[in-house]
């Protein structure tokens, strides 16, 4: 697939890194020459130095025969204009745009073929807000991701001593919770993937990925660790787009405080919020944290644009007694380093966002993609089309499907029903199949399984 990426910042470079590994023809455009040169040194991609919305630059990038334009510059207006030009002058089939401003997102009717012809809107701030909100709803989880319109969720939990299933075989789960709708999709032990079987023994420190219905997440977490009491008191560091959106989403159910160091911004945020308390100050100020009873805080979440400030304030809050510390981190190299230490959860906006784009690059009818473990693994939701003569999966039991090594089917959404996958479950037409891949290099093989072949025998 020929793809033009407009913007070589954090989001654009992450998208390019992911897509170039999948045998796509990538061209990236940015007016910052240093960013362009850096990407060119690291990856085998085409680069264009210039302004993303200029017709001559798009033409130079090959828009005339591009399959897709992904506009992820820091300017909403540039992204929107670039998609308009790609549509009008070059008839680019798929246009994806990053739009951050709530003022635009409130009026989604403007994003249509007759007005602003954008096929897919990406709002990293909203994606991260939803991501953090799900973590807060499920104490103990490291990650909670939605599939099938939220009816199925993939959760990640680190197993600890004290969990009833730790030290026992997986098949005992169904003795403990006979009516639960959940299935373990993969286990990572000391960084290495294990495909789970009934006889697999869960060990302390295992990173366990499981699929479950929304209402069974808590029960599954309680099998792998002592269940955390529900969160109540939350402090957010940073009153930017994400901090403000998150406070608005949480303030009706939780006691929320926001710490913002910019006086003007603090006043603006206080006017937008109804119940949250806005504090003017530095989130890394020990005296301020102690005054706000950090030792009684359930979650401290640092959400500024400064990675170092986020890391330091979250570490300080944790050391002063906060129950959980989360930190927004843009640099991928920091994520694993940070999460293995004082900070409980490192949140990568790029990894949270990339799935929204990958879903439109995948072949076959893939409607949802979540990038996992810094892009090494992946979970996808694919729709089975055709019939038993044109499809490699329809009419077959799961054990009959020739899945690539390291790939498991976790669950199936069928009409209004959710099914946990078993060896004798038969795939039917239009089933939404949730798959987990410990090695995303196997994606092309999975895509082929879900492509409809006219003469397939």
C-alpha cells in the first residue's frame, strides 16, 4: 500500500515505524528538516521537506497514486486542508486526519464528502482520555482495551502472590468461576511469550492478557492478584487537553483535583469543570503534594507535555504515599524503563493511537487494532465474511483453523451475543473474531485467513 504521512512528530514517526515494517511504501512530509533527516537515517522511507497542505508538496509526495493520506501534523487546520486537497486534486481514496480541537469535534457533520472529506478522524487526546478512564474503572489492571463496541475487553494484569490462580493450572479458573465469560489469550513471562493451555501454571510476575466481557473484568483480576479497593481520590498533574477531558469524565464519580502551574490556564480549566478542584502550582512541589494529602490519594496521574516533569512528579507522588502513580510518556524508550520502577503505569499516547490508524491499513475486514507491548504484539478484531466455500474460517471449528504460530482466538461477538472461544466453537458468517498475536510479523497470514476468495476451495 502506498501511504503518505503528513507530519514527522511523535505520532507521525510512530505510524511510519509501524507501517514500514509491513511492506508498505511510505513517504513522510514535514517542514522541519531536522525531523525529516532523522527519520531518513533510521528508516527506509521516502521523505519530502515542505508544508503538508501545499498542493505542490502533495504532488511531489506522490498523492496522484497514493492509497492513503494520514495527516498528523500539530495543526488541525493543516490536516484538514491537506485532506481536502488530496480529495479534490488527487482523488486519494482514504484520508485520515488528526483533529485535536473540541471546537471541531463537536460538529462532526462537517467531516463529510460534501464539506471536509475526511474518512477517519483521529483524536489522540480523546483516545488517551478513554484509555486512562478504563484503567481507573478497573483497579489492578495495567491495560484495558475495547472490542466489539465495548462488549468485549482485553485486559492486562501482572500476577502476584495472593491471587487464587497464581501457582495453579489455568484450567482451575473454571472451577473457581464456572460461569465467568473470560479466556486467557497470552502470558508474557520474563519478556517471553507463552501460549496458554489448560495445564499452564500461572506464576507470580507473569504478565497475563485475557479477554472478558466488561462485567467479568474485576472477577478475573481478583484471580490473579489481591483485588484493589475501588479508587476514590484522584490528582491529575496538568490542565491541558487530556487533563481537562479526563477531569470532566471522572468528576461525577470521583474526587478530582488538577494541579496546573500556568495561572491563565488554571483559571480557564476551573471555568470548564463543575466539581473538580483546580490548584495553581507545581506538581513536583513536595510541600504542595503533602498539603493536598498525597498519602491518601488513590491515583496520581501526570499528564503534561513534558516527559521528564511527568516522570519526576509521578515518582515523587508515589514515594510520598500515593497508592498508584501513572505517567504520560511520549518517548517510547522511556516507557519500559519507567514502568519497571516506581511508577505503576506508563501511558504511551503513540501506542494508544496507532491502532486507530492500523485498522484502516489492514487487509480483510479488520475493524479494530490495538498495538501491545510497544508494538511487538497486537490484538485485532476481524469480521468473517463469505461462506464455507469462499472463506478459510467460516464453518470451521477453532481447532481446525490453521492459525499462525503464536496466534490465539480469544472471543467472538455474534449479533448481540458474546462467546468465549473454545476448540469446538464454529465460526459463522459476520462473526467478529478477537485475535491475539504475540508476534505482529504474523499479521499478513491472519489477514489472508479473513480475506474472501472467489475460488477458494
